[in-house]
C-alpha cells in the first residue's frame, strides 16, 4: 500500500485522477478528484461547488477554445450515492441510477473521449452508502487498439476497509501521446485528516500541470461531509 504523495511526486502527468476509500479510523468515506492539463485550453479551468455537487468552469471565458471535454460535473449526488468521474459520463450514471439501473448499464453506452490520438480514458467511481458503511466501484473505459476502433470497459468493485483506498488515473505518465492507465487501481493509504490528505495530494501534483483538486470526507455515522476545493487559478 502506497502513500498517494509517493505515487504522484515523480509523475509529471497522470492526467485526471480519482481516489476513493475509507479513513484510517473507519469513520469516514473519502473521495478525491484532481485535474491536470498541458494545453492552454485545459489549464483554463477551476472547480466550483454547486451545493453538494461540483462543476468545472472556465477561469477566463474569453480564452475558451473548446468546452466540450473540459466543462462538466465531476461530482454529483443522488440519494445514497456519490458519483465521481472525469467527464460528462457523470450525468449518464446519474440518469441511469435515477431509473433504477446500474453504473455498468450507464457506461455500456459510453466509451473513451473522442480526442485522437490521446483517446483519453473515461474514469468513474460510485460510492453507495448503507447502514453506516459503504462500498465502491471504479471503472475505466479506454481504447482497445491504437486506432480507437474498439472500447475496453473495465470495472472494479471494493468493500470499504479502514485506511485503504484505490487510485485510478487517465494516463500512466507523460508522453506524446501519454499512455493510458493500465492494470488495477493502485492501493493507497487514506489518513483520518482531510487537511493532511488534501495537502499531500496538492503538493505532490506537478506544479506546471496541476489545475484543481476536490476532496470530500463523509462521516458514516452522521452523513455530514467536509469538502475542500483547491484551484491553481484564483
């Protein structure tokens, strides 16, 4: 089990990343999401809270080149579910859950992003709460071939365990194009302190490429949430 800072500090471009798990004391569900960018269009963003949800917004509207893949809801809540993704598949999952269907049903209708030659993977997480505990799923949709002709859909289901979380990100590392994430989500330590966890992630993201970070701790007994949002553009 790794510390998240150790996985991030020497990786200039993991892209967008999701971390889910349980705090070390077993009292909180934890979800985090960060975005990075290399282009001016990607870097021209901030996270903005909308109630319990989160939206990406342009920092400078006059500099927006293409909003289609950079403006979306990364975080939405629905009853006892918390949805975290790196694209507009957040809304797809929300709509399918509203109809009594599953995350897998929703993502069967989606594939990786249409941004050749990157074919950026769509990564998603769903936390489902029940009786003072929770379970979570993670998914990645990525190109199954160099031409982007086929989509590989992978799903990972976890029971929450104190102090443990899982980290999935769009790219393995920097490159031209950067290679897609491969393998299972990485096992990481989750501390009790939201401030410490937020700081560890933010300070180890590459200074030039990091853009925004969201971290939420949800008390499993009361349902009360603590949320931290950091933006490089302020």
